[in-house]
C-alpha cells in the first residue's frame, strides 16, 4: 500500500545506568524467588517494565 507511511522511525532511548541496575536486580530476585517456588508482584511488575518488546516483523523485506 503506497498510501501507508510509518508513524515513527525514532530509535528506543537508552536507559540510564541506574535503570539498568534496577532491572538486573529485579530479574535476579525474580529468578531466586522463582527457584524457591515464590514470586513477588512488585518485582514481576518491574521486570515486565524492563522488557522492551521487539518491533513487528515486516513481511516482504
């Protein structure tokens, strides 16, 4: 479709150092709690927010 254009072409902003550390700590604590059969809703929420979804695959490129 030639009339369709991409809405944005801007790259994802890089996280700051402290944001990376928060994500690493949340992922580590989730893994440890999961190993013992437990979970923490707040850590699962933070871990979910740290995951950046991949862009949709385009067909025909």
